[in-house]
């Protein structure tokens, strides 16, 4: 079949137009595909770069609530490995405890809690008595050296005398008494600082109720390997009610509590 020249030209033009349309569609599809691929890649990169957020468990939230601020004054950790900070500012006041023979000094921010605990115990018939609260570092040194000498007199060599003495009287500057947040408490009918105090009514009352006033039994019997201090059922440390309740409920010492709470920030 032969086409006339005008018809051939029209057909060629139509064919070229069709090819152009097909190429345009292909190009548009290619651009769309490239855009979708690029967008997907970008989202993938963003997802990879986004920080992984950790949703705290209920127990972790409870721990955080017990101590919202580890740097708070009532959370300062003082032990043989953590002496009183050089810039620590004492904030002492005299506490009127009628059952104690001498005036005692305690951190002013916790003094009311100490008095309330003592008053409540005495109202319950415990006849509580404070043996020691705030001590100067000089007095702490005197007690420490006296204890070392006691073991020297018993025939221990210097290293052993120091090692044993330091589990009973902490070195100067390493005692909670040096910051005014610790109190040694006994009952009038049992004024010896030894483990037997735990079996007295006063010892039992303090162990059961101290957390209600923000105090903890600082050196529990089963934590000596951590605290490096003998069991002291007479030594109570102020940490605040929330922290005290958590520590007591979970059978922790202060070192364990601070370690667990610090882990939440890592």
C-alpha cells in the first residue's frame, strides 16, 4: 500500500509525538521512583541516627521518685572511700532533746525530723537517748586514735590495730557524724553501743519506725562487706522520708541505693 506524502508526514509526526509521550511518562516514573527511594533512604538514616530512648520500668520510676536529685544535701555519701567534700558547708543547729543529758547539734534541715522521732519514741515508752550526733573532725580523730590504741594494747600490730579500729570508728573526715546527719541512739535502760541493742524495745522501735521520719539504719548486719563497718543497730542516718522508705523496704544500705540510683543516669 502506498501512502500519499501528506499522510506519511502526519503518521511520522504522530509517531514522534507518541515516542515523546512515552519518554516523558518514563522520565516522570523514574523521577517518582527516585524520590520515593531517596525519601525512604532518608527516613532510614534518620531512624538510625535517632537516639534510642529507654522507657523506664515501674521499679525504675519508683527508684527515681525516691531520690529525684542525687546531688541533694541529704544524699551526700560519706565513708572511707568518700571523705567529707572539701567545700562541704555545715548547716548546724542545736536540738532540744529532753531525754539527752547534753545539747546536741544536728543539720538544721533535718533537726525537726530527729526531734519528732525522739519525741514519738519516748511517747511510746522507749525512753530514747542520743549518745552522739555532730562531731568535729578533731574529736573524730581523738576517738579514732583512742580505738587504735585499744587494739595496740591488746597486742595487735599496727596494721591490724588500724584495720580493726576503722571498722568501728571511721577515720576523721570519713564519718557521717562529721556532717551532722547521723545520730547514735540508745535506750536509757541499755546504753551500751553493741549489737545487743537490737533486741531491746528501743532498738526494735527505732528499726521499725525510723524511715517514717526520714532515717535509715545506716550499717545493717548483712551489709558489712559493703559498708566496711560493723553492724551498728544504734546508728541512724537522715536521708529524707522517700529515700528512707525505699532503702528500708528494699533492704539496701546507702551505698547500694546510691549506686542503683546513679545507674539511672547512665
